[in-house]
């Protein structure tokens, strides 16, 4: 009896010991996870140096030939417009629309329009400027960020629709569902936090009364200050475009490492049963995972899959365009981190936007006869 009791106590002691060891291991991984990740990345750079060099060159060429020409002029334009009274006028005219629908001031329309015209991550840059200028508070900026930072029509129609799918109609469909999804996300997020906002905001929707404007200009700039404005705008735009270039090159290398280490293949095999349950070809798994890491690479791979069921390729592309991928997510995080904004609402909003864009695209293909692309 005593022997059995001792054995029971010993077993219990060993169980507690093992449990404590697991807790220590988990705590250690949490504490040193980033360090371990960076060390593994550095090691992979050495192990796969040959392919990484080629991937970095390709990323640099992509940035120089596609990203800079399409985004840099818009960055300069938005910087210059911030010195004018355009944003103030939009705030006055559009607050009665933007506040009830999205729970943000009318100035958010400027971020929304410019974000849609120019693409990722112009919307995030403008929202970051709004915080610095005192146009909105932190909660409004986080809500604004979730629906104003979007992919642009040049990329969706030109690159995805015409170049990758070889069909302008597909590009237009993806753009329309992309816009509908981002508007839906803004409305849904406002609805979810409506009670909280109702308690915090006063009935008056005056931007001046609720937010002290710090740097926003309300006067038209003169020709004497044109040189200073242009120089400052180019300097700020250059800083942002170089930051994006770093992310493009870095994630080109990350995709190369994931492919060379066969990690993407392993993860794809894990998710294959889920694709089988959804009656979706398993060859979409790896391209979808690639797109979740980096948008352009994933959409290109999906569009290149030879399948008779073209609608699946279009729906997955709609999801990736809405979500944006981890590359865009980290770009946005780097831009807004100085403003003290949380990235959580943005990440949830983009995931929701991707799902809604895929849903809207699927419904359009299902119920609109001329959009039934299946061969």
C-alpha cells in the first residue's frame, strides 16, 4: 500500500516536472522566437545563396520596372496635396457621408480615393500622415486603415486581368468586387464598434472641434514656396519607395528560401485534404500559400495553372488581392508603426476583405451569364 502510494506520488511529481519543462520551453520560444527566426533566415541565406542571389535580382528588377513607375508619382502627388486645402474641403463636404457609413471624418475620402487609384500602400501612408497632422484620432485611423489601403486598378486590370489572365473582363470583375469588399469592410467595422463610438463622440461632427489640427494646411500654397514643397514631397516619397523596394527584394528571397527548402511543398501537403473536401484541385494549394506570403508571386502562379475551371483561379485571385499578403501587411506595419497604430484591426479587416471579395466574385460568376468563364 505504501509502495503504491510512493509510486503514485512519484508519477505525479514526474508529471508536474514535465509540465513545468513544457511551460519553460514555450516561454523560451516566445521570448527568443524572433532571434531564432532571424538566425534561421541568415543561415538560409548562406545555404541557398545561389538561388537567393537570383531571387534578389528579380525582386530588384520588379521594383525598378514596375513598382517605382506606378507608385512613385502617386507618392509625390499625395505629399504635395497635403500642403493644399483639398483635404480640408473634402472633410467639410464628405463628413456627413463618411461619418455615418464608416465612423471616420470626411478627410478619409481622400485616403480612400488615392488608395484605390494608386494601390498598396498609398492608403496607409496617407492615414499615417493624417495622424501626424491631427486630422483624426488613433481609433479612427485604425478603422480608416482597414478599408482605405487597397490594390490599384493598374495592377488589377493591367497586370492581373490583361497580362496574367489575358482577359480585360476578368480584370474589371476583380476590381469591382475588390472595391465592394473594401467598402463592406469599412461599414462592418463601423457597425461592430458603433456603440463605443457613440459614447465617445459628440453630436457635432466638426473636425476642428474634435481633432486639433497640427500640421494640415488650409491655405493655397504660393509659387514662392513651390520649390520647398516639391523638394520636401520628393524627399518623403523617395523614403517610402525605398522602404517598399526593400520589402519587395526581401520577400522575393523569402519565397525562394521557402521553395528551395521544400517548406511550401510540405505545408501544401498538409492542406491538401481541406482542398479535397472543398472539391478544389490540390495544385492551387502551393500558389495560394505563396500568395499569402507575397501577393504578386501568388497571383501569377494561380493564373498560370492550366485548369478548365477558370472560375476557381479568379476567386482565389480575388481573395489574394483583397488580403494583400504578409509582404504588404509588413509594409503597412513599417509605415504606421511610428504613429503608434495597432496593426490588428488592419490584419482582420484585410482577411475579411479577401473573403468578401472571393464571395462577391463567386456570386457574380455564378449568377451573371457573361461572367461564366469556365471552358
